[in-house]
């Protein structure tokens, strides 16, 4: 690899009270075979230089945090305990603890030193493409105190996959192992905390709350997580206030005042959730006490057990503080360690040395003032006054400020790293610093199991330890505010566990405080959101029709079950809906059935008339009894199909009615199409048209093919998108049983195919409309097709806009109209001739009519002179003596031929041509 040396950081040597070299930057250290780094915000802020321009110099800090200082001592105590035990079999742990001052910048500087090469005199970080064999200064890191700092540091440590185990960073995003592959924590993520807070709020009957958070990554992510949980549980956030992350921000006090004003203004908000650092809460509460604010404050794990906040004068005036803290364990050994802390040397622990100096400066003050004094001293001031005052050690102060949850999680982090080291050192000499790399320790840490009291704990796939929370209640006892454990929250089951009934009473007493935007709604009513953007601000309205409510304060009305019931307005129960369909007893259905029955009677009458007059020319000209019977049978089936549209729809009816109608109508149109072709062929004098019609006129194949295509269409329809019975709930208080066609496309194809055949039939019939007066069947066919087209064109918009039980009646009507139209136009004129004009229904009259029509058509044929080749001299063509007549009984045209030329049409006919033509027409018909 190509190796570059990058300086860890530049240190200025001419700035007073700044670190002069890298060793001065370390807060506490101890040598060992394996060194563990530590990152803790021992100070709450970093001082900013007043000089201009600003130089890249690491400044001193201010605001000594006793609680975080105790966490550094917990880490030291855990490491010393491990070194004095047999856990690592002679391998000693060392540590290097750095103060981040709650600043990402300073934490990054510490992380760079962690990344520097082991035993490098220049504290340099080597650049490599592969850090698999790289040995950095530390093998693991404990910390940091805040999620925002941990996010930045973890991204840097991930370069070499140095494991980082935080005892306090709870942001939910840190569970993302894609972005933070080397991050672990001995606490649950904020997901569980925000869910626990929401559960507490819901069980207490609150839904109108305020939230205050710091404007940093931790605050924003916590607020986002809480917002999601609140939304899921119908809890509304009345307001959100964000305070600057750093006390040095010039707008900090203004923002605090604005937050207090918001709390005071929102009279109905009596519960405030606070996601802030301890020094932020301290400033906020002091302002709130001044304004006599009295609320219920829900504390995050960051400050729920903060003694320095619970000891603020007049803290009881703020109301009730309920918080969630990390589950504590046995820390008795640490408390013993604190009692002997004054015996410890301070040479390698600047934090301890600073604390000793603070004791000297502030020893004359009372408890709370003493604590404030410690927090307000800067490192610069302490350096100026070092050794000027005598030491007065106060044993009780540190023990009083212990936050058991943070102390336990810090020690647990150290023990988790130690157990992972133990797993690696089973088969290697770990006194050698090069025995293993950080990424190997990372893999071992994923599998490590630590005994915590009487149970085993380990990291889950997200690097979290899913421990429970202690629900803490700040309770005044003997005039002092005590932080007591009210319950335990089971993060896995999502419920509260109480040790005794007294603590459960304390929990239930929280319900006495109301924090809602609106009054509850009574049964039969529903919440209606008002102009407020929050769903918790509502007014009560009656449930609408077909809805009901049977509980108080419901968010919505229940719809009547399965859509088979209905309910009036403001109803608490449902009534069964009435089922509607086009029944046999319905007057309109009876009327349609009578029309269909009349059609059947008409068909039978026509059959009788045609059967009795079988030998007459009109019946023969109609195609014979067989064709007529087929057409009449198809009309009968069409009338029959209307029966399937009436009464309770069933699957059989839904499938049968369209198929029977479609196939029957296609059969009818196909037969009429053959008749139209035959008529046009018989009376056509155009040879080209006759040749075409001769090719087309194949009665049986044509009928079978046309009908067979419709059969195939219906078969595919019934197989792939079959019609089915559907319940239509569009009409209130009623259920309409109807047939769903399954596929509108298939339905359209079926109808479109019939329309296409009808259109072809119409064209052929239209061309033969000028037939003999007494034999004008083509004209009536044309009229019948027009009736069909008009009926179905009107049907489409009517069918699309009609709903209800009379929807099948619409289709019945159009079926009847089109069926009656074609039936009447096809057969009634013939029946009229048969019954009332019997003198025209004779063979002689029929021959005379055809002869007259053919004579007129033949005499109108003009003879023209054909033009021969233009290059040759003109000559007169000799007309052949004989007329070349074709033998086909259908083709009656006479053709003449010029010698040497192709057949020429339109020449002068012989005298007997008309008579010959008449005979052929009669034969054709």
C-alpha cells in the first residue's frame, strides 16, 4: 500500500491554557496491554476564542458535569476491577479518556488520535486502502455521551472498524448498521423510549401535549420518533419548541423565553415531553419556576435521574416529573470506589484533579449553590487559581449525584468489551498489542454474552441491548424531592410492571390531570376535526347514515357489518337491508315476459303459415322451410333468453343469458346474410360482382363459420372472465342482486361481432333494395338491420347510466326491440302476401314479375365500341354469331367477344337474350 502520514491535529504552543501537546489533550489515562478509549462530555460547553481571525486551536471548556464525571470514574473503576480479577488471565486493560465538551469538533479530534498508529511518536494516521492489519492506538472506544457526537465519531471509527460501545447515545438512527457498522450500545434505542412515553400518555388519558427538544441530531431524531409513535396512538402534539444545542448560542435565552410563553399560553396542555440535555433542562426549569408554571413533565433518559435538577430550589412548584431511566444494576462496588476516591492519585486523571480544585473553590457553599458553583467554573479560571485554596473533601456529594442507570450502562459497556477480548485471547497472546485487530474484536463483540446480575445480556442485530426502563417519579419526601422508581417498563411486551399496589396508585393518580383538547363524545357520536390542524381538537357529531357507534369518544363510526345492514343517522345499531332484484311478480317484469311470450306466439304462427304454404313461391323464395325454421328457431331462443334476466340471479343464469342471446342472434343474422347474398346474386347484372358473390355464397359453411366464431368468443369469455353474481350496495338500505358480466371487453366483443355481421348484411341488402315491387325482401332486411342498429346504439348510453334492479330490464327491452324488428321485417311482409295477396303468390305471377324486372334490366344494357391497339390501323371488329353463355345456373349474363381481344361486356344483345335471362333469374331464385 501507498502510505501517507497525516498529522492528527495541529497544536498551538503560544495560546495560554490550551493543550500544548497531544498528551495534554488526554483527560485520564492508564497504561495496559490493551488500551480502551473513552469519550465523555465532562464539560457542557467549549469556550470560543474572542480573537479575530479565529485560529484552528483546541480550546478549554467550561461547565463541569458531575454526572458525566461520575461516568468516567465508572469506566476507570470497571477497568481496575477487571484488571484485579481473573477475567483476562494476566492481560491488563489500559484506558485513554477524552473530554468532548459536548462538541462534535473536539470529539473528532479525540477520534483522530484513536485512529493513529500504535506506538507512533507523531500520533499520525496512516492512509491505507486496507486496514485489515492496521493496529491503531486503541482497540475499542466507550462513549460518547450524546448521540450527535456518537454519530460523527462512529463514522470516523468505522474507517478501521474500531468497535464503539456507548452507554448513553440512544438515537434510533444509530441502530442502522449500514451507516454505523461498528457502533454498539448497552441501552435501548429511542424507539423503545418514545413508545414507552406514548404508552404512559395513552394510559393516563392524555392526548394534547407539548414537546421541547434540543436542536441537534439527538433532539431531532427523538422528536421524529416520538411524533411517529404519537400519531399511531392518536396523541396530538400541540406545539414543538426547539432550543439551541449550545449554551453559547446568542439566541438561547430568547428561545427559552419563547418556549415558556408557549407553555403558559396553551392552557389545555398540561403535559410536556422534554428531550434535552441536563444543562438545557436546568435553564428551562429555572425560567418556568419564575413564571409559576405547573405541569406534568415527562423526562427523557438524559435527565430523568439528574439530581442537580431535582435539587433546584422550589422545584416542587413545577408540578410532577415522570421520567424514563435506563434499568440499573448492582453498583455497590462503585459506591465503595467513590468513598475511597480521595485516596486515588490525580497525576494521570485531569478530571479528578479538576474536581479536587472545584471542591476547594466552592467548598464554602450549601448543597445546591455548591453544585451550581462547580458547574459555572471554567478550566481557565481553575488553572489560574490552582493550589490557592485548601482542599475540603465532601464524600456525600458524589454519591448523591450518582445516576444509577448511566453508571450501570457504562460499566456494562466496559465489561462487554472485556468479555469480547477474553473470547479472542483464548488462543493467542494478548499481552502482545499486535495479537488482534479492532475489526476482529468487533466480530467477537457481536457474539459476546455478559452476565448482568442474574441474567444474560447481549447485543442484538442492531447492536443494541434491549433492556427495560425504570419509570421514575419525582416525589417530595420530608421536604426534599426524591427520585423514586414507580414502575418498570417491559420494552419487549410494551407494558408496565409494578412492584406493589402503592406504586400502582401513584401511576393511576396521574390520570387526575386532564390534558385534552376537546371533551369526550358520547355513544352514537363521532369526533369531527375542527379548523385546528390537530386531530385531537374536535367536535362531536352524529354518526352518518349506515354507520353507528356504541362506545364513548370514538374516533370514527363503525360501518354496518358486511354491507348487509343499514342504520339511520345517530344510530347505535344496524338493521338488515332489503334485497332487491327483478322478480317474477314485478309489474314491469310481467310486462316484458308478456312481450316475450307474444313473440313466441308470433313465431309459432309464422311457422304454421309457412308450413301450410310450403309450395308457394313466397316460401320458396324465402330460402325454403329449413332456412325459415332455423331463423325462427334462433328468434325463439332470443325470446327465451330474456327469461334468464328475471328473478334471483344465479351463476347459471349469469353465464347462460348472454351466451344464448349472442349465439342465437349470430345464427339469425348469419342466415339473413345468406339470404341477402342470394337475392343480390340473383338480380345482379354486373359480371364482376356476380363472380365475387358466387365465391361468397356458400350457405352452410358461411352460417357455421359465422356462428362458430361467436361460439368461440362466448366460450373464451365463460372460461377466462366468466360472469358472476354481484351484490350492488349503491342504493341505501337495499342490496341489489345483479349479474356482473365479468369482462366488459368480452361483452363488447360479442355485441361488436353481431354488429359487424349485421352491418355486412345491411350493406348487401341495401344494394338489393331496388328489386321487383312484389318481391322486395332486401328492402325489409335493410329496415330490420336499421332497427337493430338504432336499438343497440341507444342501449349503450342507457345501460351505462342505469343502475338498480331495473338494469336487466334495459337489456331485455333492447333485445326485444331488435328481435321484433328483424322478425317482423323478415317474415310479416311474406305472411301478408300469403294471407292477403294470394293472387301474387302464384308461379305465373311470380314469373311475370321476374320477367318484367329482368327485361327492363336487360334493355338498359348499352353496347359500346371497343378500342383496339392505337399503334395499328383501325378496323371493325367482327361480332361473333353465337353468344357465349356460361353454364352456371346462377350466372345469367350473356358475354360477347371481339376476335383477338378479351371478353367485352355491354355489347348489343341478341333478340332472345331477355327471354334467356328471365329463365336464369327464375332458376336462380
